[in-house]
C-alpha cells in the first residue's frame, strides 16, 4: 500500500511515521525543499520533531504530483486556513476512490465551513464519499515517539472510515470509527478556543477550580453548537470531544493553552504568535466561533470572551468577571 500526507509539519510528519508501519511507501509533501531534503537524507524532521527518527519509508517532496502518485490513502495535514488553497493545487493529482482524511481542527473564517464541508466545496462530487476526518487527543510529539494514542475517524461512508482505521492501526496507535462527521469536527475545532481560555486562567494564576470550570462549561458550549449543527451529543463525551478538550486544556505541549497563558500574562496576540513556529488553530477558530454563535443563535460565552481578549484587546480579568457575573441559570439549560 502507498499513502500520501499533505503537510510536513509536526502532525503530518508524525502521521506519516504511523502510516509507514503498514505502508510500503508514504509520500510527504511540504513547501520547504530544505526540510524535504533533510527528511530524506537524515530521516528526521529537525524543524518540527527534532531528535525523533522518521521511517525510511517516508519520502518527502515539494511536488504534489510526486507525493500523490499511486496513493491509496491521502491525509490532509495542512492548517485549516491553508487547506482550501492546497487542495485546489492538489486536485489534478488526487487519485480516484482513495480516502481523503483531513486532520486540521478548524473552521474556515470566511465561510464558517468545517474542513469536510470545505473539501466538498472544493472537490468534484466523485470525491465526496471518500472524505473523512481524524480527530482526538493526539499531541504530534508523543504520536511520533510512538506513545499510545487513541483517536476517532469519522466518515459518512462507514467503509471509508474502516479503510482508514486499518491503514493506521499499529501497536501504539488505535482509532475508533464514527459516522458523526459534524460532532467530531466541532469537538476538535472548538476545544482549541476553550484551551486558550484555560491557558488565560492559568496565566492569571486562577487555580485548578477555574480550569475545571472552563473545561466543563466549555464542553457544554461545544455540545450546544455541535448539536445545533446536527451532531450527536454522545460524540462530545468521547475522544474527539472530552478527550481532546482535556488534553489541550491541560497538556504542556498544547500550543493553544500556551497562547492563552501568554495572553493571561498580558502579552499581545501579535507578539505571542510572532514567537511561535507552529500554528495555534484556536486563534482563528475564536473568530469563527463568535460568528457562528451569532449566525445560529447559540450562546458561547467562553468563546466570545476569548475572541474579545485576542482581537479586541479586552482585559483578561475583566472577561473573567463578566463570565462569573452572568445571569444565574440552571446548569442543564
């Protein structure tokens, strides 16, 4: 079997390493020719995963045609804001009848589309049944180090989810299938915004009680929106919901939590992002969440405050006071 991964950042490279267990060859596409040469020569992605060996079955390239040639499975691991452009360039080379799995956890700002909706918007209908999404608690570094990781793979066509599941099954990587494409994606995207909120609380030194409250009420926000968009509420209690939310809100490797911590310490968003090499998806998703909240009439108070802090310069402490002094209500409403 031959697979292709589009996106040679940390998560794309880590998944290429997983696929190499079951695949004879894995094409890995990225824009950086020096990085591609280094991966092929030294079997290491020193820019994103320094010190972690990459399988010799992974062949990096900057040419999409070469990366996709003969692929029986395609993984899209580009950031959500770059997915539309990249898939448009990849389209002429996409193999027919091959699953296309997106792992980006975001919602496009301009259209408010999830990543599978974006792919359906960009790709001919013949590709639509083969679209899937992978999400769940999975830091790239631990994945690449072959630490036990468990995720969810969702597709409207069960056969596609199973094909992806089999290709990715290893001794340290396990996946469960789902047909709730909507719930899996909203869980994966919005947990990044809640993680920024958890980081803000940590940056302000507000303690474990506050973090637990943010995680719990954040899950309520995610579930409300996912259900309004057609998702199954049970999905949000699973790996792509609560599992990913807890990891991203508490883990030291969380980029979104890091952004929140620095915001809580008083730094500007521009300065924080200027120091980061990798993308924190929750920054852009905060805007999408705010816009979706208004569009569909679902209250997302934590997400709204993250947007106000990040984009409108609102005081983090003032945001906390505003959240705490909202009108009292029943927990399950």
